[in-house]
C-alpha cells in the first residue's frame, strides 16, 4: 500500500525532477558531497496532517539511507517555533549537517534561524510553510496553496448558486495560509451575494476548530457553508454542528484529502461533498530530491509545486488510501 500511495504522488514531481537535471539550475555553484548529512526539521505530530509528515519523513530516512551509503538523515520534531530554532543550532553545531530540509513551524519566527543555517554553507530546502525572506533558502517544495484556496471557493460558489453566508477557519499564521486565504477571497469577490461572516485562526487543530465553530454558531443564526480549510479542523467543525443540532449548514469543505474525509465523500456524506488534495508525502519527495541532488552536486529548481485537485464522489477512490497514516 505504501508503494501505491507513493506512486500516486510521484507523478506530480516528474516534470520538476526532469527540469532539475536539464535546466540551468544544474549549473549552480553547488558541488558534490563525499558524504551528505541531511537534517530534517519538522513539527511534532500534533494532528493528522503533521502525523503524516512525520511518518513520511521517517520513511524517507529509512529508504534513502539504505539506498545511499554516503547519506545520513537526521529527523528532528519540534512542538513549537523556539524548539525548532534550537534544533537548527544543534543540527549545525552537533550533527554537522551540510543539507537541511525544513517544514517550518511558523514562517516569520523561523526565517532568521534558517538564514543563519544557510550562512554556514548548508544547502536549505524549505517545505510547505514558506519563509518571509526567500533568500534564506535554496529551494522550496510545496503543494499548490493557491489552488487549495481557489478550488473550495469555486466549489462553494457553484453549489450555493453564488449566494450564501460563509464562515472560515484559517490555520497558523504562515505564508501558505496567506496564499490560501488570498486565493479563496479573490474568487468570492466575484460573487457579491456570498458573504464571509467571519474568519478566525484555528491552528489546523480539531479542538481549536471545535471551539471556534461553537463561537460562530453562537453568533450567527444562519450559516450556509463552512470553509474549514483543513480536514482535521473539519472534524472539529462537524462535532460542533452536531452538538448544536444546526440544520442550516449545507456544506463543510475541509482540505488535504485525509482518508477519513475522502471516505465521507465516497459514502455521500451530505455535509462533506468534496475535498481538495494536499498530501503530506511532499516531505518525502523534498528529502529525496534534496539528498540525491546534493550527492550528485546538483541544485534543485527554486520552486517545485505539487498540484492540488478537487476530490468529488466521482474520483474519490483515486485518493483513498485506508492504510496511510493520514
């Protein structure tokens, strides 16, 4: 099953990998390393998506170290931004890394610590949550955050016939959250009869989303749809709706294509009618691309984006992997 999951997402990177070895980026001043010690800095598995991130990172470590004797991968997980910043110092001074793949806990607070690592001569690949200063990185690998915000907005506008009240739950203040939010609101500007009643950060967390949705339900007597912007947050939203026994809400749109939400789409759940793909496997891809490029003395393209796709009942089986961690 792991190979099936991996095959599903590898195709999206094929063009990017080809470009890496055929483009001017291979002429970067990078040099082949006799040995590559690659640090991986990621958030702790505090919800389903980051659980998938941790799982895929460790899969990458196991498989790549087996395939490449001159490669050592060190995976560090952090519960908050200060912990991750401290771990970066340890990776440089104690572990002597010469390459880094980082999924930043936050964007702004990690930008300077990552920049300091790059100044030490370490090759830096940033994943998903971008930094506020791109000069602090060598490469960026992520899902399509613009599509992640645009696709739900287009779907809700169509399903609600361009009219309705919406509440939204955002993630953690990061560049990717801003990209998603900007794309979502840009679509709705074309629908003056669709109103966003409120939008609050719920930290991609089920419990926080439950509390946020409780607040929305208390303050707003009629809500047509919820953009939960994450499948874990959608779980909290659904719990709040159920407890409040509200029947006005027609659609809850999450995001990332978790197996539980995709199963709901497949089963025809009246509230979970669609989702949008955004697999945590991109951490595996980022680690693999970075490790193999550094071993060969190559550099990655500045940006590699993995497409996001609308998941509906018609195509949901393609995105359903019951044995996956997310």
